[in-house]
């Protein structure tokens, strides 16, 4: 049947069509919709879960693959860092059933800490990688990836990038899905228990096997050549789609597409470059294919000029686009804008819309309470990955550091051991489960002096409101016991654990001041649901007769519902949620209304 789906949906349907038995992952843009799509289609016999983090997801999937089942793991590129420990070992141990890791790269980056290139990780781990350029190819490649995984007994990576993940296309999908039948786990400690001697032997086997996979990839259907001109463009992923659109029917350029970056299909590339004099490499993120071509040219003694990122012809950072590709091709071919490339040069620029916390977001109230309580005191505020990273924006200015998931908790400890400041760590409820608990154990064990602020909005908000262990439901549709963050903290040994409603400003400020007066590790749980999943009906209004137009409400919290109209403070009723934070700030009680949940 034909399905019109997002690229992530195509990956999900391809996995179902492949007979996948288990799907696990951790949400992260641009990969999140893969698991969500699986959940919306019939998937009887398929275990589906949001794991607490990527490492846990991959280890769950590894056991399934050891049993002969087909397993899919989903994450974004920085999530692959978290999963790298089991992944590197899995490359040595191998698998029995197909194991595919989808690591969605985020050129830009649009919503990530890094622009890292998963192809580099594949090379490091000696793991085959597939690089789709369209949703249609993603559907086909995920199926091929399972087959290659089982053929060579290795985990395989599928590396879509943002524009493949979030583009839409019509997919000729299977009209029914049935999980693969599998043997089950067969005990064999010589195979499944990793020891140095086994790793030594398997390392040699992997390198020999990857030569064979590279030869196999040289015949892979998505590694293609079009044209026979002396000038060639070598490309991959979504960049191939841009180049193909710009080139159209031109005959003065040869288009070479690499869909399997590692192991590199050297035989294919050597043949594709026959009689080529000049090469332009267009790829997103690192110059990986460009470097491989230089190696092939050296080994095969090819007399070619290679242009790309390494010589500055192509930028290293950011996404490719139709406009950038058009410019690069024009210079390479010494011609004007390619005829078949869309020219949008006369279009107005899109307006800039900075990311802000939503109107009524409880995180704004949490940050403001800490800021008020610490006024005049030296304090460091260690942030984390989530919506609350936006607490760095003015006028709040409450995020001094942000490194990676869970790091706020451990960095606050480092500051506590090396400064006299009051040290705060902010972490969300989902991130607490994903990577925060270990840091709290470290803090208690090593006698840090810090205040942990858990911003509990009862969801994984930034990536699309996925459930987590504290929400009381899972991806199998089951109602499960909620895991109590306060109980965990007390179990770890945190002596002072207080839960407050951040929208009660006075209570919240008092809780922060009391925590700051104590020594050791203290925790405040600011608990209030995300405004996107809990829709209150109340609105606040400004009494213009009382308002003195001091604009304190605007200048101190920066809520987007607070505006000025003809010089007077007003509240946009379309945005206001009635959280009442502004009314608690107003020095003359000119703001009224309430939050009626």
C-alpha cells in the first residue's frame, strides 16, 4: 500500500517490513518520530520501548540480537556518544540477528550540542554505515541494513540527516507486518563473553571482513554513476538530492553518489572515476568521502584534482542547501546558476524567531524563584539539555554552563570543590532518569555542597512529550508504577529533599533560601506539568487604572504573553495561560486572574 510519511516514518515502516522484533531508543531530534510511528501501526509481537538512555536501549537490543531476533535502536548523533561503550564492544562480539542502529545526524546544528558526523563513528567502530538521501531510500536501506547485519554478523548503522528524517514522501509500503521468527539465545561463552583474547582474534576478523563488505558495497544498488564527463561531483545523503536537482539534464558533469561510506566501496569509486580530471566533493559535515577519494587516488595512482572541504572550496559547518549547492556547482563548472536549479534569490529572508520558554512554562517560574532567592549572593548555575536550557536567555540569564546530558549535576560539584559560590544544578525529570542519577550518587559520596533543582514537568518536553519512568506509562501502552524522584534522591542519601510548586513564588523562594542555608547535597523538586500537556483555561488581565507602567513584569521574566501596546503593558490573551507568575511580581497588584486547571 502507498503511505505518505515522514522520513522517520519511512524508517519505521521499513523496519516493520523487515520483521523487526524489538525497537528501543531514547528521544532526540531529529530521530524521535521513528519509535512513535511504530507505535501507531500494527506491531503485534514487537517489543517497543523508550529506554532511559541510549546505552540502555542498545544493550537491550543487543540481547535480542544475540537471540537471533531483529532489533532496531534509535537515537540522535549525540546519543551515539552515550551508546558508544556497548557499540564498540558489539562490533567485536558480533550479533546473530540483525541489529541496526539509527543515528540521526543534525547538520546546522538545529537542535544539538555538536555537528558530529556518524560516519566517523562508524569508521572508528569498524561498523558498516548506510547514508540515505530520501525517505524512499531510507525505507529500502533499513531493510538492506538488517540483511547486511545478519549476513556479516555485525551491527549496522543507518545515518539519516535532519532533512531526510523530516521530509515527506510516498512510500510503497508492505500492507501487513509480521515479526521474524528466531531461534533464541544459545549459550556459548567463547562467543558472547568478551575477553581480551577473543577481542584480539575478532579484531583481525573484523578487518578482513570489512574488506569483503567494501567489495560487496561496490555492487550496492544505491552507489550510482550518471554521465561520463571529465568533471565529477561526488556526493552522499541529502546532498545528492540537491546536486541532482541542480544538475538536471546537464551533460558537462558526472554525478557519483556514495550511499555506503564505510567500509568504503573502493572498487566502485575507482571505476566511477575513470577518465575524470576534476572532482568536487559535496557532503554534509566532515570531509569523509573526500578523504577516502584521496586515499583511492593515491593507491590507484589516479591523476585527479580533488576539491571540497579540505581545500576550503566547501564549508565544513552547517547544512547543505539547494542555494549553496547551486553556488558551488556554478564555480566548479565555471558557469552561471545551473538552469534546473531553483533560484530563490529574490525571496525575502525569513524572520528570525529566537527560541524562548513558552508562556506559562513552569521552568520560568523555577528559574525566577532561584534568582530572587540568590539576589546579592555569589552563585553558579549549571544547566543541562532540555527546554530549560532556554533559561540562559535574558532577562532570566540563569544558565552559566551547559555541556551534555547530566553534566550540570557533576559540574556543580566541581564548582563546589573549587569556589565559595552557592552551586546549583538544574535538570529535567527525563534527563534525571537518563543520566542524572549517577551524578547525584557522586555528589553524596564525595561530599559536595550543592543544590540540585529537578524541574519536573512530567514529560520529555523538548523532543515531543514522550513518556519516561516518572510518567506512569510506557510505549507498550501499559500503565506502570511511577518511579518517584524524591524517593530515589532520599535512597541515594540526599538528606534534604523538598517538593514545591514553582508557580507559588513565595513558597519556592523560601525553599531555595532554606536549601542554601544547609551544607551538603540538597534537592528541590519544582513540580508543575508542562504547559503543552496541561491546558489551563484561566487568563490574567492588566488593570490599567492600577498599572504604573513600570514594566517589571516584562523586564524580569520575559514571558511572551506580556507585551506593550501603545506604550502600556498588556497581556496577549491568545498566549496567556493564567499561571499568575506576573501577578505575583507586580508591585501594585495591577495584574489579576488565575490559572483554572
